[in-house]
């Protein structure tokens, strides 16, 4: 294994450890949950909007 690849792997493991156990990890988990919820709401809202526009366009005759 190349020294650079080994170094990058160690940095990734360290970042993961800090992310899970470090300062602010609870806030990070909460932020991820909120972001996931927001993404779901935006996706569903977009889907409903596109469906509504399609229905309106088809029944516009």
C-alpha cells in the first residue's frame, strides 16, 4: 500500500472517530436528522407540485 493511501485511510478513521465521539457529536447527529427530514419534505413537496401541474395541464382542455 502506498504511504499516501495509508495516511488518507488513517485520517479518515480519525475523522470518523472524532465525528462519533468528539465535541459536538450530538449536535451533528441532530443536524443530520433535521437535514434528512427537510430533504424528505422538499422531495415530497416537489413530487406533489409536479403531479398537480401535470394533472392541471392534462385537464386544461
